[in-house]
């Protein structure tokens, strides 16, 4: 905790009175910060964790885009952007960690709780407004432009053997079949020459906060991509935890279409994004299992996540 206090004092001129661990995601630990200046939310990225260095390469651009959206569009108050350091940088850096600081949002995270109709409509408005932007923004999106790559390096290069304690060993043929299916859908998607828009690309209950308004958070995965890169979350049989997000489609779409009248979505592209997302998550958890130095509790959690993602992918395939 002293490292956090020292970093916030040196980089932000914030004198910390209390640091409280909060619920984080797979990529970063999270903390609530109390200080004489107010309350903050801090994300701490461990550079030694597999997958984190690649995320950090794009983090400055993604957060700069979020800051521009928050300052220049009607998304103000509906998304969160980081607080700059006293030297004007997006994140603070030490040898082993990167830090992102945000204003603290007093609210709750829906996580796996089904969204209310009002929340569904608010979220549709946020996504609809977001998708109106892209080429109007002063950024080079080359580093975050969709390539339709299927993230499966560890799954392909390190096949599980009988000593593997995860379900990937039992489900490996199914996973390979899913990768082949996704590759076939890539060809269709590329041939369609779809228009690209700015996408959050990681919309689910863990990345929402309900305060006075619904707020879409965690913008590390911003992409310049077809709109389906966000819409897949709301289409068909799509689950986050115990909540079926695909059931939101009939409420979501009419509000979304107010921002994009006549938009024609493509089932094949939506299906590609759903399959790819599960492959990506399986690969990420599998990489953590293979390479990260984890406690027994953390390893058990990763194994549980792999079971869940393989089950979801099997249903899609």
C-alpha cells in the first residue's frame, strides 16, 4: 500500500489517507482511495502478468479516446475517463506497475444481475452515440483498428496434455472446431467491407456502474471496428454469468436505431464476434494457467472460468 501512496503523492499531488482493495478485473487490481482531496478509484496493472504488456501498449491511446469522448460528445457523465498526472500523462509508471486514476463513482455494478428496461435503454443510447464517432476524431486508429485476428496463440502452440488440470484437455477438439468456424466467418466479414465505427468492444455487467445515470466503464479495449463488435453482446443466446444479455435485443435495438436509422446488422458478423470472444477468453485464461505465478485460489478461479467459457462456446458451436 505504501507504493500506491507514494505514487499518488508524487504523480498526482494526492495525499492518501486510506487505501481499500476493490473488485478488479482480469487485467488490473483495483482500489478505492480516500484523501483530503476526495475519493478516487485506482487501477494497478502488474507488468509481469501475461497479457498485460500487450494491453499497456495501447492503453494511452484508448484512454485518450475516452477522454475526448467524455469532453466533446453527449457521453459526458455516461462514461469514465482517467485523471491525468500532474505532468499531463494518461498513466503513472513504476518499474513493475502502471497506474490509472479515476474519480470515484458512488454506485453499484450490475455484474451478473439482469438489466432493467430503463438500464437497457440507457445503454442502447450510450452505444448508439459512441457508434456515431470515429473518423471525426483527431486520432490515428491504426493500433486499435480491427484486424479480425483470432487470439488463440497459446491454444494452438501449447496443446493441453493429460497432465493439464483444466477442461481444455477434454474440450480441445471442440475449441479447435470453434477456431476453424471463426476463421470461416472472418472471410465472410472481410468480404462484406463493413463500415467501421468506434466500439467499446467489452460491454457487460462488470463494466457498468449504476449511479444517478448508467455509466459505461473500462475503456481499455476500444476498437475501430464494425458496429457488430459491440452489438454481439445483445444478440441471440449470449450470457454473462447467469444473465442472458441476448434477451435485451428487442429493447436495445429500437433505441439504438434512433442513432443509426436503417442500420443493417449481419448475423454472420455477430456470430463471428460471439465465437471469437469466447475463444479469446479461453486463450487468456489458458495463458494465465500456463504462465502466471498464481496462488492455489487464483488457479482454481482460472480453472472455473475455463469451465464456464468452454461450456458457453460449446453451446454456440
